């Protein structure tokens, strides 16, 4: 069976489901408030790494970390291809975010349905939405990135499923919304 590392291409988005993902206060808030099992999302760089916002901040990490831990996950690919110019813009934007802090305050924004903008800090789905928008791909129309939770990104019609270990009933529930 192919691994995430073997399959992921630039612009793919990795979704992690449920309690298998390292538990943290932000993950607990996301699961509790959204009633979703999708509690993390990361942007694939196409070189075996993801750029992701995690509680210790924005970092570039190996996708193989997700392969080796038996997480439930879904790898989704945009339904359209990015141009070279868009790839360059997304790559430049993404690398500039590394080292920025985690947006704990911004998490409160989706609880109160208000975009609390601080582009020096990110939570996972906020960062992924802005990465996509840098490449002219709108994942969740008419919703600012600061109030978009992982489940909404997963529901986006901008993606097709490439591989998934998320139970079929979860995929159907989300994709039919």
C-alpha cells in the first residue's frame, strides 16, 4: 500500500482525524466546538514535508511522521492544478510563515464566529486557507480564513480524495454537506 510520503504532491492537504492525533488544548477545543473528528490540517510541499500550524508554532515537518504513527487521515488534492507562478507564490508565503506562533487567540474567533486577524500567528486551517488563497484557490467561499475550522476545509468542493483511512461513513457525512 502506498504511503503518504510516496503519494503526497505539492498542494495536497493532509487531514488528521480524532483522538489518535496528539491531544492538546487546541485540538480538544476544535473537536468539542465543531463536533468534528477532523482536528488538524496541513499543507503538503511535495518534497516529503508539510508546513503546518501546531501548538508550538508554524513548522515544516516530515509527512512520514504521520505514516509511522497510524493516524487516521485523509489526503486530498485540489481539483485544479496550480500554475508555476502560483506554486512559487504559495511556496514563498509558506516558508515565510515558519517560526511564527500558534494563534491561540484566533481559535476564540471561530467560537464567537469572528475573524480575529493576526497574520503573525496561525492555527492550522487558517494557515491552509491562506496558503490556498495565495494560489488563487478559495477553499471556503464567503468565510474569512480566521473562522474556518478543519472540518470546513475537508468539506470544500475544491478537493478530491486521493487516499484515506477515515471511515467511509465519516467521508460520506462530510462530503455530502
